[in-house]
């Protein structure tokens, strides 16, 4: 069950230790992932088939599911599921379409015009987890903004099911997005395949998607060893709930367990101003855990999880900003008083009627978010994640006359005389 702490009794060193998660102190995960990457880099498709047999217990004849098979799989799912996925798709699309921006030309000085334009990243790779839980919602979260951005090639990798295919939910999302092929590769090996390319799987320019510690490690490694970028370190998943006496312990417990059931390495943290609320929430966690289908997974995650008793909401926010959670829930009627104090969080859920699972599925915001305190420096996936911003400038005759002497002086004091001359020859010519 969850460990319990009192903020006042914690030293700075204690807090620093408490907010650490998903560390690989012995480099065991890193070494394992490096070996997987090298195998894929060297042996390509053969390595992927071997890993599918080893990790997924599937003997693959080919490494993808094509359009015809996806269509048949999508037809098999119930209409109510199609309707739910479609509703989520529409909300996510609406939210991400609102992020498009128009060109703004700025005249920085007379005759000098500067502006910025977006260009889609041409080849993107989407990793859709499918280990302990299949996540068509992640496919929506990544595929929708990729389509809106106009990426020319969208490569989708997801682990094969036991029957050597993907499930109908993934197939239906592929239909909605107009994606005609899904590659059957999971884990670190899928990341390696998209970073280096194989005979079957194309190399991409940027890799997106959450995953376990092995997937996150693989993304981190390929970003530093290839010319393939990543969205962010994303996974394993985590939530921090700030709750006061206005919170409902039934809701709080449900939110903690919703995070815990993701995987045994997930983490759920409750920070509360009320000892009574903590006690009642933990009682509710025990009750709700007992009837969860994934209770064994959730129970393991709860051993990585804990509660912290604080004096007030300001102290709670202080701890939260140090933790920098992927998901932050403000389970209080007084959330308006503390939102401006949030400095580090991936996505925030305000009030007692806003569960984190709404953002996971259908409210419209993206659920691919920075974990392990990377919310201090990374944002979650958005439309901007799938585009590059290119700057432009145009200088007229009056502009070069006006700005040229400034450039000449700055180039000269830096000792870069060819830079100065590039301006001087133009000024002499006019």
C-alpha cells in the first residue's frame, strides 16, 4: 500500500529522494536497450521478428498489417465503441486545429521585414503501446495532430497481439486517420527500427509516443546517437493529486487507481492538507482496488506510490512544483486560488469533477506528456510538435541603408570581416 509522509518532517534531501522515479542506477535498462538497438541496427527485420517471438510470443511472417486487413478488423468492433472513438477523435481534432497560427510579418526597422512560417516534419513515427494495455487513445493523440500538421509520411508501430495482428480498436482509428499500414513492432526495438530504418519499416525524422522505461530509454538513446528527434521522455505514467477537505475521497481514490493500473512502474501521489482525507482516501483505495480487473498491476504500482500531509495548499503546490508531475489534479473547490502558482506540470485537471481519465481519452487535450520531472523543461505533444518553424526576412534598399551600418559595426567588433563585407559591398552597390 502507499507510504505516508509529513512534509514538515522531510528534509530537502528527503524530498529530492522522494521525487526521484524510474531511475536506472545500475544501468541495467540502458545496457539492455543498447543491445536491442544494436541488434535492430545490424539485423533489421530479422531482429524485429526474433524480438516479437521473444517478448510477444508471436511468430510473425510479415511485419505489418495492411489496409484490407485493417478494414476487416475495424468492422468487427461494436458500434457504440466506434461512436465513442469518433467523439474522442472529433474533440481532439477540434482542440488541435485551434493551435494553427497564421503568418505575421513584422517590420523590425525601416525596410526590414521578418516573419515565421510552419512546415510539417516530413516523416514521423508514432509508437502506440500495446503491452499490458492496448491504447487506441494514444493513436488518436498522436495521429490527429500529425494529420492536421500535414506530415507526408506517418509510420505507426504497435506490438503484435497474440494472434499476430492488432486489435479492431487500433484498426478503426487507422481508418479515421486514413492510415493504411501498421507495423508490428513494440518496445525499444520499434524505436530503433524507426530511428535507423529496416527493409520493412521506414526511417523517420521524429519519434512520438509514450511507453515503459525501455521505450523511454530507447528514445533518449536514439536522440543522442542518430539524426532522429523525439517528442519528449514520456513514460512510465504518473499522477499527483492535491486535495483538501473539500475533496471527495471516493473520487481521489479512483484517480489514484486510474494511474496505478497503467503499469507496475507507474506512480500515484496524494498531497493533502487533511489527515482525515488521506485516511479516508486510502480506505477507498483498498475497497476499489479489490474489484479492479488489473488489481495486481495496480497493487504493484501502489508500492511505488505515497501520500504527503501538508499544512496548506501553498505548501502542497510547493511540493508539486518540485515533483513536476505528468498529470496534476487539483481536487479542491478552491482551485482558482492556486492555478497561477503552477510552474511545472504536463497537464492539469481542475476541480472535483475533472478526472484525469477525461484528458486521457476524450476532452480534447493531448495525453502524451513529459514524465519523471521532465515537465520542468518539456511540454506535452501539440500541433507544434509536428512542425518546424522557419524564419524569413526580406530587406529592401532603404532597409539595407538603414540597418547595414549597425551590422558592419557588430561584425567588426567580433572580428568577422567577411560578415561586415557582405553588407559593405551591398551598400557600395546602391
